[in-house]
């Protein structure tokens, strides 16, 4: 090593040349300055000098120079190699006859020698050779196709010779053109520059096809010429084609000649057994070669090809043409495989080395596990063996590959150690579980809770399944012990299941007997089902088996219930006389609902209720002269006067006010004034209504109630002493009290017993119940259709009456406000139109207030409006809120005065007596709208 003091000038000049690489303080800076200097492309001599001085000072920085020098050496060597292989490529391309195998061998050997095939000029030579090879292959394909085209043309001539000569005459020119075109294409193929590079067999084959086609074409055209001449001249000779000759002979009036007897086939010149033996020998060698070629075995395919050539040399003359073609194709494929296999072997080995070295260089989180690594290594080694079969071994690559595989196999060894430890642990765990099951089986031999027993068995099975992996042999040994122990533990449960199945089968037979009985016993069915449920809850079975048993048990009972349901439906399908009456009354009510007349709707409702109670329908009225659009008007005779008075009431269930009830008579005679709106007028347009009204008998007077018995009451009964008021009767007594019990609910002794004929009276009239039976209060039982019809009809009637009542209230209120505005008492609605909330006295006071001139007491009218809004519980305008609060405070100081709810009729009269204005009218309308509905 040269010191710095020995050559100061050289070091200084080299340091200046490299940009201060020798005087840099750190190794990193020296390496960076060397990189920068190398980027300027210094000469090799300069790099050599710097490397000599720097190699003893900094190995890291000197490594950059050594790599650069090695690269230059390799480049110089590759240039020499490239020149050498370029000359070889030029020689190949200059040859007039290029062998495809030689072109492929040039590319293979150049790559093996390390020539830069991807750079110029070798890349251009490689492309030119590939194009030349492709051109030769295309030319071979064209020659083969042209041979087939010649055969097809000859077949066309042959086919036309079997048809009429006139058909042949029609396509003669087309055939001449096709033959001329074929000859032109054959000349182009022969003139191709690559024609000399084709295999020697292609040229004679194409020439023979051309000669054969010309011979057939000349013979065809000559025979066709003779046929045309023979058709024109009867003395001319016939053509040599048999079909055409027969056709012309028939045209001349003769008969066709009989076909000559087929000649016997000539005796074979070669012994058939010898030919067959030759065929078998060639086929055996050919099959071996094709197998080796398909599997890609280069060495084996070369030996098989040599063996096939030897067999072909011995028996080549006895081989048939199809088999000969297969032999040539197989030999060509084997030659190509042999050439490519040697070159591609190293490529495959390099890929395998890269894969083996990359097994331990995978990204973080993507490392292979033990089993996956083992399988990958095994696959890589198998692929290396296959690569060695087709080429010369490469010991350097094998050493790298083996070292990488051994390093990666350390992961497999660690994994195998862990697997062995886990297997030992899992075996001990399974052995302990088997002993635990044996001990548990001895302890629970007489188990009473079978469900808990089954759960424990399932838990043991789950623990065995999750006990971990062991080897196949160990698992087979332990599995036999487990089956024995688990079977002993399961034996009591299986015996209980067997007994339970027998009991369930007995219950199934019992269910079949109950279902087949003519009279289904519900109590027996319920008891049997309870027994089944108890059995199912006591002894669990496999789900599918238990479901099958349950289906078999339920089937006869379901069938019996279905049969009973079908009988009931069949019985209910036959409509009774009572159902028909109810259906007719429901239809009449539907028709009345459509008329929008409340009087007719109420009459139809009364008829439907009578039909529901089982009363006989009224006799049909005689036919009217004109059809009516609803129930007969005479039907309204059955409506009570109280119902007519409440025609425009709140709803169908509202009753008239007490004052209206007092004003109306108890009965409805024909001359009663209150019942004039209930029947048709005498001069009405409906004669049937008049006849019904005249023929309607007068209702019987109600029986006189019996005198109230005198009942002694404890307490002070002196004159003037006030007795305690009787507690009104409730809806009924306690649950279970008899409806016909003596006294009221609860059995009070002070109440009188129910009289015969009353709702609470006993069902029997005499001592022994010898009174004839009657329908219940609700009437006879209805069928489904009649029940639905009457229910829907009553619901629609209730809705229609509510709607009419609402409309009536709105109209009545509008009439009240109109009468007040015009001060016309005649426009004031009647008591019936105003509803049950307005008594006749109130209506009279309103009429007097409207009929008189407006009074000037505006304060009284304002206070009356406030009282009305308080009674109706409607909001008051914002400007009147203070006045309303003051009035409420005033009312609180007058506890004895009547409330606004009690005096709203008089308050409305005060408002009507005042002058009309829009604000007051709007407030009065809002208040009366709510009060008239109460």
C-alpha cells in the first residue's frame, strides 16, 4: 500500500479529479463524491487509478468503482460477443436455404453465451430471423392448403362425371378458370424466396398434385368435347364417361349398357400379417414419442425419436400414408422440443432460485406459515427435478437454490416442533376427557332428569370436538376409546328414549281411536294432549324423529276436528227461515240507507230488530200501483213517537228530551196530533201507505201495574221525617249472580221480586216450568251470512242517522241566525228540528225575542254571550278575555245563582233580543253549535 507522503502530487491530483473524495471527512461523503464523479463518465484509466488509491483507504467507496469497472468489462465482453453472434446471424440470413432448427438454435445459443439479444444489432437480427422463420412456416402451410385445394378440384371433376353431361357443360368455363387460378397460385408459391428453405417433401408433393390435377382436367374436358359432338352427330363416338355415354345412348333411342361385374380385388403383394406387424411396431414407437413430447421430457423424447427412426427405417415401406404423416409430425415436434428444452432449462432454474430466495423476503405481515412453507418448498423442488430432465445441470444455480430452500426450511422445522408439542398436549387432554366421561357415566347410571343428562352428553361431545388436532393414527386409537366411553354414558338415555317412543306410539294409536269415533270427546282429547306434552317435556328425542311422531299423533285428531268443522259448516250452510227474515230486513235497511230519509231508516231498523228477536215479519202489503224506492211508508207505524221526535237527534241511540217526552202521547192513535208526521197523509200518493195505516190495529193498552206492596222500614217513621233515598239499581250483581234472582243485584231483601213477563222474571211460568219455551232475549242463533248482513246494515244505518242529524243541526242553526237577522219569528225552526237540547219553553222565549223590536240593553247581550261561551266551553275573542275573567270572578261570589250551563237557553234569548251584528252572530253560532249537541 502506498502512503500519502510518498505520492503527494498523485493524491492531490486524484482528489482534485474526484472532487475532494480523498479529503472528505466521512465515508458517506466520500461515497457520494465518487458517485457524482462517476456520473460524469470518466475514462477507464482514471477510474483504475482512483480505485488503486482508494481501495486501501475506504472499501465502501472503492466498491462503487469496482462495480463500475466490472460493468465496463462486461459491456466490452458483450460487445465482442454481440459482434460474433451478429456475424453468425448474417451468415444464416445470407443462406438461400434456411433451416428453422438452425435459426432457433442461434437464438438459444446466443442467450446461453450471454449475448445482449435485447440491444442492437442483435435485436434486429433476432427480429429478422423470426420473420424469416414465420415466412417459412406460412409457406409450408400454404403449400399444404394448396395440395388440399387440388384434391378438392379433382373431386369436383369426379362428381360432375357422375351427373348429366349438360350439367358439366354448364360449369366447364368455371372449372377452367379455377384450374388456371390454382396453377397461378402454385407458381407464386414456387417463386417465393423461402421456397428453397422448405422441407424436401413439400416440392414433390405440390408437383404431383399439379400433374394429377392437369391430367384429370384434360381428361374431363376431352370427354365433354366428345359428348357435345355425339349429341350433335348420332354417328360420332360416345365419350368414355359411362354416365354420359348412357345418357347419349338413351337420347339416340337405345338402352343403357349393363354395368360390368365388379372385378375381384387384386391379391396383395405383401403378406397381411407382416404388414400388420409393421404397423403395430411403428404405432408403439410413435405412441412413446408422442407421450414424451407432450410431457416435455427433452432427453426422453430424443431417445424415443431415435427409436422411431430405427423402426421406420426397417418397416417404412409397409407403413400406410396416414400413419406416415403422423410419424413425420411427431418427429418435427420432438426436434423443436429438444432444441428449446436446453435453452429454457436455465430460465426455469433462475425463476425457481428467485422464488426460493424470496420466501424469506416477503413484506411484513405476509410471511408464510409452516404448512404453506412446507408445501411451497416441496413444489419448488419438484419443479427443479422436472427442469433437470430437459437440460444440462447447472451446479451454481443448484447451490443457490439448495441454500435458499434449506434456510426457508427452518421455518418448517419450527412449525413441526410446535405441531408435535400441541399434538402431545391435545392427546393428554383427550385422554383426560375420556376418563372424565367414564367416571360421569358410573355416577349417573340412574338419571332422573333426562334433559340435564342430554345436555351433559352434548357438552362432552362439544369438548371432544374442540379438543385440538392430533395425528391420524393417534386419533383412530383415541376415537375407539371415546366411542366406548361415550356409548356407556349414553346407554341410560337411549333406553329411556326407546321406552318413550313406545309410549308415544301407544298414544298415537289411542289418538287414532279417538279420531275414528263417531262422537269426538273433547275432554279425552285434551287429556291425551296433556299426556303427550308431559312425555315430550320429560324425555327429549332427536328433533326430526320427535316431529314425525308429533305429526302422526296430531293427524287423526286434526282430521276429526276438520270433520266436525265441515259438518258444522254444512249445517250452517242450510239457511233457516229466521236467517231469511233477517237477510230480507237487512236488505230493506240497506235500501232505506240509500234514500237518505231518517224516518224510513228508523222504520227499517225497527223491522230488523224485530226480526232479530225472532218475531214474525208483518204480512206483505198488497202490490202498489207504482214502485217505491225504499221501505213502505206504512212501515213507519211501528216507530214510537219518541223516536220520531228525535229524528234529527245527535245519533241513532239518543232519546228525546224529557220535556218532549211529556208533550208526546203515550200511544200513537190515528188522530193524535203529534203522530201526524209519522204516517202518510190521507191524500198521499202512496195508496199502500194509506191502506196500511187504515188496516193497522190499535195497540193494546199496557196492563195496569200492580199496587206497590207496603214494606216495613226500620227507623223513624214519624210524619214529616224524610226517608233515605233508595239506591238506584246497578247494572248487575257480582259475577255468578243469577239474572232471575229475587231482588236486585246483590240479593237485597227490600226489593220486590220480578213479575212474570218482566226481563228479570224466571224462565218458567209455572211451578214446574210448564210454560211453553220462547226465544232468548237476543233471539235465535244466526248463521254467518245473516249475522254479517245485519251487523253491516245496522252500522251503515247508524252512520247515516248521525250524518243526517249533523246536517239537521247545521241547517237549524243557520235558520236561527237568519231569523234573528231578519227579525222574523216565522223562520225559527221547530222544537223537533232544534233537537232535544231545546225545550218548547226555550223555543217560545226565542220566538218572542226575535219577534219584538231590538232592545237597547247591549251590556246584557254582551254578558249573555260570555255566559254562552262559558257554557259551551268555546274560546272567547281576545278583546273580550278581560270581560270573561271578570264575569267568572263575579260568578264565584254568587254561589246560589244558576250556572251558565243551566241558563244557556235564557242567555241565548237575551242575545236574540238585541240587535244583530256579524261579530255577535259568529260568537253565537260557535256557542250554539256546541250546546245543541249536548
